[in-house]
């Protein structure tokens, strides 16, 4: 009988373990979209030196375009090899001269006035061809003028300006690589949303979450809440407090502003059975900590909403 009880307990724990792995909002996974930066790692910060890549996103993976195969450049030959017409003409003239020599004319026995005239014509043609060859060689040797910024505009510096969130030190305003400024009120919004999103998720309040997150993130949270409900569990996250945070990067694209911030926060994180309120994970008297990288977006003039969460 004892063996049966032990097996039953183990089976119950196995059912609960996927939820207990990380019960807070987003279940400890990396999901969402960061615009064109979705496939890129966030810039490291003091709070989060590294972040895991996005595991699930509705943003298509940006595949690098395959470079067309290039054939090796042919080695440059001599002048006459590059100009077959001139080489043929010169060969013809030399051949004519040799034939003339065999028959007593040109280059040798001049054969009277006709031979002399032919010789002069041959010298004139050879001289003209030599001058033409000189002009062609000089033209090829002259460097072609380069257009301004031939290689494209200089690439901006890869350094990223960072600013600590309110209450954690640092400046109130940080300039992003593309010139997007993140002000003190923005940091206050990020800190407030950290608590508001956790609270709405704990209550299963999808209507409230809809005003705080993107439709994509709302779909992920809805799936998580449904999975909890199917197991007869509910997750309660309370007393969320930001302990440390700083800006990773901020940029704009297509009329949308993005800001990625690293946040270390503490909370009371407890998972209970819905039927009887029994705690199956966490301790209501002990605070736990987590460090995550959150990305927010806003339309110009709009409010910030959550678009991605990445684990560290």
C-alpha cells in the first residue's frame, strides 16, 4: 500500500512540475517580438549581461540572403591578348611584309616606286597602330574616379548608451543608437507595468492585460492561464518590487518606438490548487527574485505596451 501511495505522489508531482518550473508571468520562457531586432541578442547591461534568444515569436525569422556564386576573375593577359583586333591587324601587316620580302618587295627589295610607296604605307600604319596602342594602355592605367561614399554611408558606432531605471542610480535620460530618447517618465512606466502585468496575470484578467501587452503576448498569457486552469491550478504573484534595472537599447522603426530594459525584481510567487487553496509551489512568506529582459513598444504619441520577455 505504501508503494502505491508513493507512486501516486510521484505521479502528482510530475503533473505539476511543468507549472512549478517557473510560475510567474510568461512561465520563464522567452517569447514575443522585437521588430527587426527579434533575432538579435539584446545589448548586455549590468543587470543582465546576457539574455536567451527569443524561442517563440510571430515575427518571421530574417534569413540572410544568399550571396550569388562568383566565378574567379580571369588573369589579365598581354595587351594584344586583350585586344584581338589589333593583334590580328598587326599580324596581317607583318605577314604582308614577309611575303613582300619573299617576292622582292616590302621590307627588303623595294621594287621601284611601288615598293617604296608600299613600304611607306606599311610604316605609317605600324606607327598609327603603335600610337593607338599607347593611348589604349594609358587609358587603362588611369584610375577611374570613385563616387562619393562608394562603400555606403559609414556605419554608426556599435556602442549603446544605457541609463538606470528610477531608484537604481544613473541618469534620467539615455540616448539610443538611433537617437531615441528614453526619459524618466518612460522608466516609471516600465516599472509600473512590471507590477500591473504581473497583477493582471495573477487575476486572470485578460481585459486588463489587453491594455498592457501586444496581441501576441496576450495570446501567450492566455495559453498559460488555460494550461493552469486545466490542471486545477492558479498562480498568484504579489508585492512585486523592482530591485535593479537598466536600459539595454532603444530604437525606432516604421513609426514604432522600441525600448528593451533589463529588470531584476522580487515578489511573492505562489501556485495554489483552485479546489482547496493548497500551496503546491512557493512560500507566501518568502520573497523570490527573477531577472528578465522586457521589450516595450509604442506608436508615436501612444502608451508603452509589452511586446517581448526574454530570460537571462
